[in-house]
C-alpha cells in the first residue's frame, strides 16, 4: 500500500507491528525482511520518489573542525536514501574490526563478533546484487601485507529496485513525504509517532516497535530532539547520543610503479591484524588504480631525477610493458572519539521546527599515524620483493597538512548511536535496542562501534537482517 502524504488524506488510525522511519538500505532491507516474516510494517520516508528542494532543505546544517562536505550534499532524502549516489563498493567488516584494541583506542571494538553477522552475508549479497567478496589473501608476515577483495554492486538503487515490491506488499504500508515531527513516550516506550507532509497533512502511527533508520547523521539529530521534547525519557540518561561519530578519511596519497597487474583495473591491500597491533594503528586500505600512459611516463621522469637507478629500472621495464603506473589512494579507519559528533543548532531550524544539525569532525594523530605506518610497510614489501616503488605525496611524509581539495572522506556516516554493552559508552545494545527504551531501535551505520576501512553498505544490510530476525524471534 502506498500513501503520498503530500497528496492523499492520511488513512484512519492503524496499528502496526513495526514502524520503520527511513527508507535507505537499512530501512528497506529491514522492512522487506519483516514483511517476509509476516509482520505488518509502516515504512515512512521523509522525501518522495525523486529528489526535491523541500526535502533536501531539511538536511541543511553546519560543520565544525576539519574540512567536510555540505550536509545537504553528502546525503539524499528520498525513497532509497543515499543509495542514490552509492558507488557500489562492498566489503564485510573484518574480524580485526570487532576485536578490542585497548592500547590503540579502547572503544574501537564491537560487543558482538564477525560470526554474529556471517549468517546474514548471503542474503545481504542478494539484496545488493553481488557475490560475496573473496577471502583476504595473506602476502607477507614480515611486513604484514595482505590483499583485500571487494565486490561491486551495479550499484543497487534501493528506491528504484524495490519500489514496486514495497508498494505491492500486503504487509507493508509505504508512506512518502512523511516527516517525523513528534514522538510520544509513556512508561519507557514510544506509544505514538507523528508524521507531517510538506502540504501540512499529519499522520499518527501506533506500533509495537519503532526503528529509526534515517542515516548516520539524522538518527542522532532525531534522537536528541525527541528526547528533549519528552523531558529526557526517550533514552537512558547520559547515553552518548550523537557522540563517537566517525568517517573514513579518503585521499589520493601518491603514485607507484609496480610490476604486477591490476585485474579488474583495481587492487586493494592492507596490513594484517598482527601488524596493526604491533604498530599500534587502525585498519587502512590502500587502493591501486591505473595511471594513464602519459602520467606514468611523467612519474618515471620524476624518479629519474630523485633516484636515477630506480628511474632507469622503471624506464626499461615500462618499455617492455613489464611495469605499470598506478594512482595510490587510501581509505582508512577513524577511531571513535567523544569530541566528534552531532549536536542540535541553537541558530537554525528546518521547516518543521526541528533544530538543524551541527557536525563536529576532526581527525586525530592516530589517523595520520595509521596512514604513515601502512604506506611505510607496503613500500618496504614492494622493495623487498622487487615489485616496485611508491612515490608518496609530501603531506603523507609529514611535510604539510591534509589536502583541502581532495576527496576528504567517504561520505560514510558512522556512529552517533553506537552499539555497546554499556549505556555509558553506547546508545544501543547488541540487539540495536535503545538503552532506556522498551521498544525503540536504531538501524544503519549510526550503530557502528568501529568502522574498519571499507564501505559500510554491506554490513548495514547484514545488521538490518539480523535486527529483523531479533524482532520476529
């Protein structure tokens, strides 16, 4: 069933088993699985089927700290959510991402293990139109190098692919242009949620359970706002809502000449868990992509100037097509830190009167050290195996700050409602239920306790399927 709240009169009061707020990969995956298991679901999307200024405008906000994206540009507010500009990269969280790292960052671990998500890998891959990524390949114990494999979705646009399935489902009531504007709490649980359209129509939904699946920024904003409106009764007092927010720094860091191929035009490498622990760093992925022939020749000329022997080696092999030039990019883990997070603006509100987002985001010395250590080990491995050489940008070597005109980050909004076994360091428990609430849950990357180095979409869907299993147990 479909109701466009901008156009249609709200239906008479209905009761649902679950009300899911947000229709990105988390919300749609969860709703479809719940419906498959016989639950009646209200799926509420703040936008429509296409992008609109009136919807995107509600994502306006302010950033503080390191250079970051405009908050209206880094997310999409319509059916399918930010899958609308997803590039399709898929990789699971790795075992090391779940482990304790007290010496490195005492919070960079999960209360669950990778094995808790593994049962949901195959169905998540089906939803994302991919084959499961290949297992990591060990390459070197001394330098601690391993090759990492990604799968690539077409990419799946959730709004396009699943629209008909959602509207045809007998167990799903899909409401579009339905903005969450009020939550009523009584006796430690949500008893009603009110939604409003851009034309002023209102809808009240009563459900046994409610799930916030609005993305890794909006989930925190809505939790903070509705908690303040309910005199602090929405979640446990002192829960760090909005805090420990994370991103994946993303930068082009240099170039390389290597005498191994790039099947599929890309190859990916990282440090083994043992080497990460030994060096006291987090998880960092190095991404190799081919340079154009002209750029590769310029790289050889540069090497001839600074290292003639290496330059001659490269020039000779390039002439025989035995070496290729590659662009070197990195995407890496950021440790959860209390000072990074989301707060409510005291200066601006959206059209529904909800305070705008203020996002504070800064990288720490640990992030810089992680990048430096990873590239150093990889260069050592290349030289030891006589496989090539890296030419790192000056800032990677400590001669300058991060570039302000590069990719900056991955548009991966993680944390803010992190999973933990304690309400002092997390917002949701290991089953994604909000501490202090009997029936409110959070889905999506907001619950990530740590982020690893890879794109979050695949584990987001795995976690959503796991939540569906819990809600129907």
